[in-house]
């Protein structure tokens, strides 16, 4: 198996490799614990001197096979599954930051991550500066401090559908001696592989397209192995100096390029938990097996729906990277030539109530908080996720009061457009 498989083949074959007579589909090893014949062997495992399974909070064969598939899809050297996308973003940062440290992040990110970085990390003593991703390199540079440890952004932002200039971010991060962490949830490795553009660490909410069927909440952290932690050893003592809780072992010395991922498992998973259930990982793997097919359909449908919306006189605006008028169109052509994602935002002429009337008239399309699902879903943040905010607060949070978030599914595009058209006719 020396030939490098293409993405579609990796979706189907990467990770689990059945041996002679073994099940063709990934087995669910729903066991917390693994048995050993003598105590010496078990002791070696605890000292990280030998590889093997002993407790599912640290490693589990089902979880590891799915993590290996995502690592292969992203072109990384290793990955860890987490119980949610939130846990993935927290671990990716907390693995290299501690109280007194600082991170720089795009302000065009998922609301949950915005809170995690701006509120919860602050309580742990880690400060965060939010920057406009479209600002000049000089402006963004001013956000960096001597204690900055990471830079963060989303390939395609949720819900704004803004495409990140990954090369620009990587240049700035590396000039400052810190890794670039990218949440690649909306693009998925089918549409963009951020490591190829200089990103160092990738996170995912696997809850979205990777699962795709709304069956499990999960996350993943993938390491490219490209960031040279030892070149900035003073900045990353957690990786480059002895860990007293592991008999003075130094992760980058003992595990080389796998130091970051090993520390995340051996330290963060050990102390904080947040692993997925093996059964959930099995469901995630079923989703991954068809990810390449579904992304093609999501993107093809979304392009047709976006073009329909932008041509309808009752629609005030549409934001989808696949439209020529989108501010992200040029970046999408560079980083996502095969399509961006199935999510878009648009507004109707009228007021807040117009959006509600439109949504209530939809027949096939579901009103749910979820996105990136096989079913077309719609949400009005001003009336749902952000309903406690005033119009001013909404605008400050970058959400237009009339913004409708539409996540286009894999149904027939004609049916999706017909449903939208009849709801518009109803206004
Ligand atoms: C949903 C989402 C998250 C959070 O993931 P959960 O699995 O819901 O915890 C993080 N980042 C992005 C881009 C998301 O869309």
C-alpha cells in the first residue's frame, strides 16, 4: 500500500484494515477495559513504554481507526477524536496554552468557539484577541504579543460563510513562531486540505458533514507534524520540557513528531476526558464512507439554490462563496475549487417577521438548529439561537436581523427550490 490513495478511496478504505477472516466493516469495541496476562505488561503501558489498549478514555480500537481515517483524509500524521467539536477546539488550544498565555483568532468563527475563547478560556487565564480576518497583515500583526501561543480561524466560517485566506494566516502565525490552527468543519477535507496551505493543526466538529446524518455529536484534532516545537522550546514548555506527571518524560523528545498528539491523549484525555463512545465513532465512520459523494451533492445543490435566491426579487441579499458577487468568491476559487459547502445565508426584503413567515410556510425544509445535514435545514438566528439579543447587539455580533441560515441537503435541487419558491409566494 505505498501508492497514495485519492480522497474518495480514503473515505472508503483509510483507518480500519481488516485482516484475513475479520469483519469488513469497522467493529464496535464497546469495552471500557482491556485484559492483560501479567502486571508487568500493564505497567509498561502506563509508563507509555509500550503501545496497547488499557482504558477507553485513553485509547480504543474503534475510536482510533476513525481518527486514523480523518488523519489520512487531512494528510496529517495523527489525530484524536473528541466527544464534541467544542472539546476539539478546546483541546487543540489548551494542549499548548496555559494561564498567562494568549491566542489570536479570526472573529469570523462559530458562536460556540467565540464564547469558548472569549469567555471560558479567559476564566482559565488564557486571553484572546479577535481580529478581522480581512485586515492587512500589518494590522493583524499588532494583535501578537510575546506570550501569544497560537493563531486560529475557520476555513469557511459558520454562519457567515466567509472563506479564510489560509496562506496569509499561516505566514503571520509562522512569522510569530506559533502554529496556525484551523477549524475545517464546513469545508471538510473533501473540499479543502488546509495542511497543503501551511496550516499546522486542524480541528473538526464531526457532528456536521463528516457524520452528515445527525446521529452523533463529535470532534477531532489532527496534527500535520510540521510545526517545529523545539525551535520555540521556551514558548511551549508543555511539549518541550519534562512532564512531572509522566516521570519527567518530554513529549517532543520521546515521541518526536507525534509529541503534540501524544500529549493531548496522555495528559488532556487522561485528566479531562471528553472521548466519544465507540458506538458514536462507528456511526461517524459510516458517514465518512460517503462524505465525498455527499459533499458533491451538497455543493451542487447549494450552488443552484444560491443562484435561484440571488435572482429572485423578494430576496434582499445572498451570501454564498460560490456566487460571483460574494466577497469570498476569489478566496473560494483558490482554496475550494471543487465547492465550498452547502451552507449559505440570505435575507428577505421586509422585516424580522418576514423571515418568520417565510420559514413557517416551508413544507419539506426543516426548522432546526443543526446544519450540514443530509436534510435541508433552515434557521433564523434572530428568532432562535440569538433571540435574547437586540437589533444593535445582533449587528455587533455580525448577524443581520434578517439573516436566514440555510443548510442545503442532498435532496433533489428542484424540490428544494420549489419549496423555497412556494414559501416566497406565500409572503
Ligand atoms: C458546530 C461547530 C462547532 C462545535 O461543534 P459541536 O460538535 O457542536 O460541539 C465548532 N466549529 C464549527 C465550525 C461548527 O460548525
